[in-house]
């Protein structure tokens, strides 16, 4: 169907394949697109190792003979296949077509290969042409949280909260950079020597960061924060031990009654996951507008507008900042505004929105405690050049933010919601807060797992009680707080 005779139509080798563009045909002196040590069994079984498991022994590295064979097969494939016709097929059909042609090439050229080697070569070439090369086996695994590529020779993954070295390898840094360019080009961005830092996303919403030479000395560094195919819920967080059932009920009520929420935590603590969970309790008739640097949120409501920032073009013009988005969305009649991550002066516009009729707005901030979170908000306002007295800034913060939810990634790799804190108001020049729930570490078990429990602080009537009554949630709120306190006494 897609074969070509002789050199006829050889100019089509530069055609486009959707979604990623095809790679150039390699010669024995140049490396093919990308190469990966196969992880077929791991991909198929998707087994999550226990947190303290040591990395498995690596398989032997690919031989030069394998790479030479692959280069010859790849070159023959590019000469044979009609890419313009291949681009019209869906992914699975295109993969089957490539496999059929590669099998014919191996038979015609009489390569001496075992069945397993042939299968591995077929998978490698299909991934090179249609996907992201060596990354495909890792992207297919739902148990991996992060993929960290440190140059062509070292790839690490996070599984079960622990970082393990993967067997995946790229042939060289040029091939790794070509994969990075393929990823970022899909969202209209670029990464090269003149623009060596780039944030992007994969079609499933996974976050991608690339930093290329000359800034990355040992070759391109690619980091992918993977999103699970199945969106996590608060019930699943309870199952994982991140929060108690009573704490989850408390968070549900907080989201339902339109408290203004800031989720605080360090890198990899699960802030975005928790934000996604809380958005489940937004009423389906509310108009929600999200503002993000790279679109990650997965809201299920029907009335959602998603906005994304834009970096400057090659001339340094056309940049759209987070502050531009937050300012603009105030003109779009939002009922809730959700900022994926607050990093700078846009926090002032978000606070203004929270304080002027957009109750239930949410955002995330990098901070190690609720008190530090409020201090960071104050610092970011100062960085924006606002010359307001410190007391005025704190009054704006205390009147805007209702709840700070603290997430943490503990030293054993587990993620916990460690504090639910409400902002009470001002006393003099100080913002007053009170914890509704805290997570206290009590020790660790023989395998190094931390042992702890969520405890109530004994608050029976939180500051947002009247808001809960307005939404007819005060009975459920009282029951959750009472049950939390009872369990804390055990």
C-alpha cells in the first residue's frame, strides 16, 4: 500500500508525520533517530516496586552491530515507505504498516536475528518514526511519576516515591535534542542554542521542561512530570494515606462552599494533583477560568476556559505573562479563577480577584509551611513593584485567602497533606492563622517507611462556619470535625 519503486518519490522522505515529524534517514556513519534499551516486560506488567527497593541490574548495553543493523533497516524503510500516505493513518494502523515493511526488509536483507531481537528492533523503529523514541516505554507506564533524562547516557525515573536509574539510553546528545525539539514543537515552542530553556506539555497533559546546551553542560536535560491516565480523586488520596476520610470530607466542604484556597508545598509534593482533586467539588454550573504556564489542570466541569502563557518569539516580542492572563480573565465574567502556579506579581491580581466577588478561587505556591506561604505572597507582591505599606499588604492577604492546604513529600517518598490551616484575620500587624488538622510523624518502621497520623487540633467551629451554613454544609462540617477529634484521642 505504501511502498515505492526504486528512488521514485524519494523527496517524500522529508514529509510530515502526525503528530511528530519524521526523522531523517541515517547512514552507518550517523546515528538513527533515537535508541532505547527495551523495557517490554516492565511496560506490560506495570509493577510498582516497594519504596526501598534497589534498582534492578541493567541489561548489557546495545552493541555497535545492533546499531548498524538498525541504521540499515531504518534507511531502507525511509526509501520504501510513502510518508504522505502513512500520515493519513491512525497511530495503530501506521505502526502495523511499519512493522510489516520492516519484517519484509529483515527477510530480504537476510539479517541474522532471533525472534526477540527482531521484536525489539521493530518496537524501536516504530517508536522512532511515530513517537518519542526511547521515551515511549516509560511514557506507557502509569506507575512512573517523573522521567529525568540527564544527557544521552543517564535516565532516571521516580516509582513509588523513589528515584531509580532506568535502562533507557539515547545514542547521543543530538538524538536526545531532536526528541526534545519534537515534543516542544507540538505546542508551538522551540528549544535550541538561542532559546535553550523551554516549558511544554505532552498531549496527555504531562509537564515537560527542557534545558539544552550551552546551559546544560553535559547534554540536554529533559524532565517530564507524568500525569496518570486516570485522574486521582480525594477518595484515592485517602486510600494512599495522604489524608484521612474525615480530612477529605473537610476538603470537600472547603471546595464546595467557595473558600479561597492556596495550596502550598515543595517541588513534587503533589500540589497540582491536590488542586485537581479539589476542583471536582466545583458546581457544574459555575464558570471557571484557569491560567497556567503549561496547561496541566484536568477539570471535568463543562463550563471551563483554559488559558496558557506564551513565551517571547525569536525577536523577543509577543510574550504573554501570567499577569496578563489573570488581568484578562477578570474581564471574562469568571465565577472562579484558578492559577496553576503563582510565581510572581500576578499574585496581587489573584488576591484582588479573590477579594472582589470571585469566591472559590484557587492557586498553588511553592512554600514549606502555611506561614511561609503567606510570607511568600507578601514578598511576591513587593517584587512586583507595588509600594504599599506592609500592613496594607497583609490586610489584603488576610481578607482574600481563607484556607492554606500544605502538601509535603516526606523523606521516604510518600506524599501527605500535612496541614489544613485557615486564615483568621489580622491582630495588629500580624496575620492570625489556626490549624484545623496536622500530620504528626511518630517514627518509622523496619523498612524505612515513616509512621504518622493526622490529628485534629480541637477546633469545633472554624472561621468559615457561616459560609458553610450558607451552603447548607454546617452539619456535615460539624460531623467531620467531631469524628476527626474522636480519632485523635484514640
